DNA sequence: CGGTATCCCATGCGATACTG
DNA sequence: CAGTATCGCATGGGATACCG
């Protein structure tokens, strides 16, 4: 039997996902270059398409659109259209998206606090051949 | 001024990273296909190279080695070598790695619990053209 | 404004083979 | 056992142009 990570309990032995299980696909959407950043950004407040693009430095419209579509399909993000002219589209986290975004905010917060330590570790690592 | 995410406070307005800041590179190591899975897996217990490979379904030795190297350089993972023959190499989280892995375990736990809801959302999404 | 379509290149990543 | 080296393709993803 494969060792791999079933989404078991908090105290379970293995935590991850098998290569083919549906959870793994969702996991990949989240653990992607833009997915995580998107969830964290939307975790702060709902945003419209262009504001989202401006808030996430470096993302192209294509990837923004594509990543949003995955997250909407997974039920983590909701797409709200006001049928004005021009249209006004807002994206916001669903309750489930919010649950998942919360630990990600923690992650980013911790990471931000630890950047100096990490930089120091990199310098130390690079010093030795 | 760019909107982008400085690693500010828990209650700060923006949370993410600018495209070029050092935190973003680390963030990308974590938010990669294998980085997140690796941190979660090592969050449970230290593991040797081959066990790690067996624990993370689908990872190749190349990507395992490469991703581990990034994480070691960032100071999130420690590499312990017992100079026996054959050598025995164990990887474990550093304290900083542990801090960052904790919210990721939460994420995976939440995700696991929500898989049924997510699957339902996907079905609903696919139903409408 | 909020996208989609197309093109195309960079790289991520797996497969295989080899090494200390 | 714990990797590195090389190869090659599939995919990610940026640039540009276009549409309702």
C-alpha cells in the first residue's frame, strides 16, 4: 500500500494525498505559483478583476483568469457580476475558501517575520562550497 | 506606488510580496508543486531520502533533490548525514520550517475535510455551460 | 471593463543512466 | 543509499491582439 498522504485526521500518521485522488488536484490549484497568492489576497477583501491584477505583482491577465476559474470551479471563490455597462465583476472567497485562506494568511505572516532569518540562512549556505 | 503585498502585520492592509522582494522567492519555493507537500510531510517526522520519495507520490528523485536543496538553503529544512557506508541522510524541519509547516498542516487538514464539498461544487459548476 | 484566442518561448519535470 | 548528469518533451505562462 502506498504511503501516501490521505487527508486523515490532525493526529493521523500520513497527511497528504495520493497522486490520483481528487484532493490532490485541488491541492495543486492552491499550491501553484498564483493560487496561493490569490487566496491570500482575496482573504483580505473582495476585489474586482483589475484591482486583483494590480494587487498581485507579476501576474498576467491570462493566468489570473485561468487561476480564478479553477478556484471558482473548486468552490473556493465566488464570482459576482453586476450587469452594468461596462460590467463589474467582483471575486470573493466562499466560506470554504475562507477556511482554507486562514492558514495561508498565517503562513504569509510567519514568513514575513522570518525573512531576515531566511536571508541569513541563505548567506550561510552559500558561503560553503 | 504598487499595491503589492508587503509582509506586513496580521491586521495590515496588504499581505503579499512584491515581485522582486526576497520573501517572494522563498514563497515560490513553498508554493510550488512539491515544496508544500514536502514541508507537510516533513512536518510529521524526519525522513530519509528514499522514504521521503516513497511518501510523496509522484515525485521524481530529481525534483525531490532539487526542492530539498532550496528548502535547506532557505533554512527551513536541515540535512543530517551519518557517514556510514552506505551513507544515511535524514531530512528534518528546522524550527523556522516547523513554524511555516504548522499552518500548512492546518490547510491540508481543512482541505481533506472539505473534499466532498469541493467535489460537489465542481459538479455544480460543470453542469452549467 | 473583463475577459478570450493565439502564438511561442522558457522551464519544470520525468526518464534514464551513471557515480561515490 | 543518496544522490548528480544529461536529455527531451510537455506544460506553464508571458505578449499581443481581439471581443462583448
